[in-house]
């Protein structure tokens, strides 16, 4: 395991800083860099990259709730999430169950892909491109991100190629769309005919529907098997946490905690996120301190510190009025791997599925557009990186 092989406090501190601040730096400064160097096309592309990669990732985050590795691999520490300085920030910005795909891979890879496509389109050798050094800067930091997400207990190995796939789809969409948006080949809708629109709607709509059907099938499978699936796996002495999102003062969350183990007792503690910071020490949860904090700052109508015997479950009604709330789970036994299931049902969530489907449509359409675009390029004997509008092919 990467974490066991390399773990030390200096490396952890550096990677925690890099994971947050260098990532934000790349997102924002890359646009500024290309604008400062008067590269209009790349400024357009990296700006759209930041916006569209998030849109493309939406259905995967909404429908495929994959826990971070530190919640599932027994003995793995949540080095990023259990750092007191960062814990509140991540708890209020990261739900911990959207590991697929990794945007720390998708966004910088999207930039790298856009650089590559741009150079290929221009017929330039990458090493002779005026932005080559900045390209290498992004590449090096992307490699550091890949190491960090594995080391810090965040992402699975499979999240890396999936992040690259999302970044690649976004880059191809942007690369092929940007010339039209800039009217580089005439008015934006030049060459658009009713017949072409019908073909686009049919092909891209078919791809969208097929992908949506696959997602619905996966959801139905998850629902059918959910009762038997653990949410967390803990080694002896491990402490992990679930998160209750902020809700209105008049709403509640019904949370079921089940100790699926047959021989060990599960302990849990409930505490508002911003009050939990003193309970983190040396990138870990100080369980004794966290229990004290939870008892002293209990805001619930149920006990904030409790335990579950083997095979027991507890259904508790929680309040989280305009704040985020931690549920810490602790394996207090001496041995074995404990499996725990936590299911939270929010009030007024009956319309959530319809909203999730609506929010996913842009992502699925973009994917359909890219697939159809590549098929048309291949059919017309064009290179896959050729970003010229299709009406120019007919004029050749």
C-alpha cells in the first residue's frame, strides 16, 4: 500500500497543501497565464475546461456514490480529512462518497489534452511550442496529484483512468466547439441545416438515452443489493466518519447505523463539524477527545455518544440546521474487520431523482456529441483532432 510505504508527517503536510492550493492555482492561474501571453484560443479552451469538466462529472457523482478509500480499506488513514486545519473545509465541500471520477486528474488532464490537441491542430512540435514549459509544469503537478490521491486515502486506482476519460471527453468537446464559438470559419451556425440537426438529435439523443438507461440499470441494481452492502470497513482501533449535510431548521434526517459485525462493539459520536477540529491529532482522530467534544457540544435530541452491540442497529432522527454534522464510527474491538452500514434519508428528498436526471443531461449530451463527432471525422477521412466545422469539409 502506497500510504504504508511512504507515510511521514512532512510528506503528508506537503501533499495536503498541494492537493488543495496547487489544484486551485492550476484552475485559476492557467486561464490568467494564457490570457497574459495573448493566446486567445487557449484562454477560451482552459476556461471552458474548468466549467465543463464539472458538468460532465455530475451524473457519476450523483448516481455512483463510491466512498473514499480511507472509509473502506481497513487500516488506511484519512490523512487529508483528519487534519484539523483542513477538516472543516473538506467536510463542507466534499461529501466523501464522490470518488468517481477524480477531478484532480480530470481537470489538469483536460488542460494537457487541450494543449496536445491545439499543438496537433497547428502542426507544431510540442517541444517547440511557446507554452511547452508551462505544459510540463502542469504535467508534473498532475503526476503529484495522482500520487497524492492514492497516498492520502482519497481515490481508488480506477478513479485515475476514469478521471482521464472525463477530462478527455471535455477536452475533445471544447477543442471541436471553440472554433465555431469564435466564428473562425464564418458565422457560428454556418452550414447548419435541418437535416444535420435531425441527425445530431437522433444520434446524440440515442447515445444519451442508452447511457441514461445504463445508469438507471445500475441504480436499480444498487437498490436491490443495498441492504447487504456495508458503507464502511474498519480495522481494530480505526475511526472513520460519515457526514450529514446542512438542512433547514425545520427538517430532520433519519439515519440508520447498523453494526454488521458478529463479535465486536461499534462506538459512534455525533458532533457539529466546526466543533470537531480539536479532536484531530497527527492526521488521525483522537477518539477519546472526540467523544468528550461530542458529549460537551451535543445539539441533538438523541445521545451524541453511544455504542452498538454486534448485529444491532440504531435509527436516529438528527438535526443539522444550516451546519454540517459528523458521525464518527469507531471499532473498539481488539481484532477483525468491522463492517458498518450507515443510511441517511433526508426530508423532502422525493424529487431528488428527477433533479439528478435533469442535471445529468448536459453531461450525457456532451459525451454523445464527442462520440458522433469522432465518427463523422473518421467517416470523412479526417484526423480525430481536426476541429474545422463540417461545412468546410464539403467545400474542399
